[in-house]
């Protein structure tokens, strides 16, 4: 029978619950157990696809085309599994499903209530993931904090699961913050109160993960264990670390992996975390710092580009480089020009996005990389900006654009897909999820991937306009990736440039620690070879035998 781990949060949100869940998944997988993960989000939106990144951060796209919470990206990266739309459930989805059933008459005239109809729907979604994944362990994170009115139906549902599947098949983990006051003392009272609030809805935590910026001594652990009525072994300190990839090792060294296996009645199997320890060792090594500019619209909130950031780090760690991300607001590039803001960087990356704000700054950044021979990586909108910049240069006019930003442009080199023209609803209606891409031999993209066909995840409405293919190709644009029917441009490059590659898809979603995405690997390698004005390569310290 599938085992279930339910993870709740107390005191405040955004203390690393998602990283904790992902790390627990890694510990279980390192012991040979199959793992799947689910995020229950209490907001009324159907999904985060129409939400501002300022409110929700990045929208992570699964292989089957679901727009989901950014925590699914952490789950995939840590556990190295491809999740599906079953792994992200929102209040909006639950209520929509229940109301649709009521309208069809499925409830045979019954009065629809939160209990049992809403809670039954939540439990059905959890069971559906367990059946489809056939996982040994399903880990379920409940978004928000205990005490949020929106979370109550989810908490009631996971309380009921204890009776449905048996107490021995369920374990509850509570993540809480230990704040410190001006004297430096860590305070446990917020933890005590959040554990009490959890008890008030009928759930007693089995494990307490204690987040703190300072070391947690044994006296504090014993105090929490006493008030929370758990074993001292089950009070796990999770201090702030330099890299999120250290967290699984912190939890393992505190004995959490063995404790979970013991409590869930799973076979006692020693963990194999050698590759993970090697990864962390490489992260801790002193490395050359490489300045890379990330030119975006939401740079004030780094979580808006979390998968991009992690993909950069994955590629850099492999090459023993420390990426120094320079967060450049596209609107600042518009006001101040690219030269002042982008000089001194070894690579320029323009990520995906929507909307007109800052678009000219992104186009200017792409053009600055083209003119100055700086390695460039464009992702989705970043590919469209690169196309616009190059077409303005080739056609000799500024009146080149995407119809997303200027519907009356004389040269719509980026245009709406025909099947998108009559769509009025915004949510979940783009080209979403995994699509195949054929790579052209002899191109940088083909060399980076080392194969002829790949599948990558998409999230966009607008495409390269095929009317401009011939004129741009004749001027030096290389179309190195195409859909199998050769109608959709997936990757572009510039012929005479150290590395100028841009994709219509989002390669960042498939990058993993220890398995960097090929396009990010190629971008970082090219950036590491870049020489800026006035620089010279270091001479070898040891003369070769021939000299």
C-alpha cells in the first residue's frame, strides 16, 4: 500500500516548506523507494497561469502542459522525476469540479457541503496521484499556514485520510519557524501555538522541522518535543544554509531519513547519497566568478525566474564556475541604454515573459549581445526579442515587432498562432507542455544536445513568422530547431557569433542538479571563454613539452 506524508506549515509562509518536501523526497528516493509529490494550493485561482509573478513567483510548466506552482520545479529537480498536472491541486480546481458535478446531477439532489463533498474531492485527487504514479510514498504539501481559513478543507481532508488508509500508512510533518529576538535567543512559543492550532483541526504532528537562522541546541529540541508531544528524534533543526542542495544532507545527518522509514514501516535500506554529496562538495569549492546579466521584467522578485537561476547554477557547478547573476531591469535598459548596464558581463540571458512593459529594453539587450559578440541565451520571449532585434538590423527599420506589442507593425516577425486568434479566455489556452523539436546537424544546438530530436516544454501564444524566414536566413540567422512538420521555428542562432542561441521553449524546466540542460551548459561554456575589452588569457603555469 502507498504510504503518505503530509507536510503543513505554521507561523509564517515562505520559510522553505517546498525545499523541505523536495529534500524528504530525495532522502526516500536515495533509499530506493519510488516517490511522487503533490502541492495543495488553497487559493481560488484554478492555476497560477493568470497570476502576476509578483504575487506568485514563477509558473512552472509540467510535461503534460499544466501551469503549476513553482514548488513543483523544486520537487522535479531534487527527486529527478517528471510530475504531471495531478501534482498541483487548487481550491479553484476542487470547487469547479464539485460544482460541475452538482450541475450534472451527480449528487442526486443532495445538499452540497464542504464536508463531505469538498473534502472527498480533495481525497480523490490525492488517491488519483497515488494510483497513477504507483509510488511507494506520496508526499503532499499543503500550501499556506495552519490557521488560514482557505486551508481548512485541505487540513480536514488529510485528517480524514488517517482513517481512510490507516494510521500506520500516514505521517504528518509540520514546518515551523524559530524566530530570534535582539538578544539572539530563539523563541519556541510560535511553534507551540502552531502545533496547538494543528491539533485543533484534529492533526497531531509526528515530525517538527524547525527553520532557524541560528543553530538550535538540544535544550530547545527537548522543549519543542515536550510541548508538541513528539520524540526528540523527530524535532529536526533546519538551519539556513548557503545552498538549497545542502538541505537533504542536513536532514539525513539529523536522522530524518531513518526515522521516516521506521515510522512508516518501510524496509530499512541504507541511503545512497554519494552523488548528492559530490554535488554539494562542488558547490562549496572556491570557483571563478562569472558575471551573467539576466535582463527581465520582474527582477525585483527573484522567484519569478527560479528555474532559470537554478539551470544557470546547474551548468556552472558542472564546470566549476560560480555564476554571479546581475539582475538587470529591462525598463532600466530602456532608460539608460544597454552599454552602461551590460558592460562587464560575460553572458546575457533574456528569459520568458508576457506584456509590453520593458520589451524594448529586452530587445536592446539582445542586440547589444549580437553587436558586441557576447554569448546570449534567449528563452521563449527572449527568442522573440532576439528575432526582432536581428530583423530590425537586417530590414533597416525600427518598425519591426511582435503583434503582441504592436498589432499594426509593418513587419510582424513574431505573430499570433492561427489557432490562438479567436481565443478569449487566458487561462491554460497557450501552447503548453512537451513538444518535439528536430535539430539541424552542424548547428550549435545540435552540437549541444548531441542528438537529432528532443522534446521540450512550451508556454507561449506567439511564434516566429515564417514569412520572414528566407530574408533573415540569408542575412545570417540560422534556424537550428524546427517542429517535425517544419512549420514552427523552435531554435534560432547567429552564424558568425561565439554563442547566440535562443529557443521558443523553456529549457530551464528540464535542468537538474548534476544533469544541466545542454543549452545552459553550452551558454556557460561560451561565457567562460569570453574575453572582454582589455582582457588577456592567462598563460599556462607549466610550459608544454614541445616548448
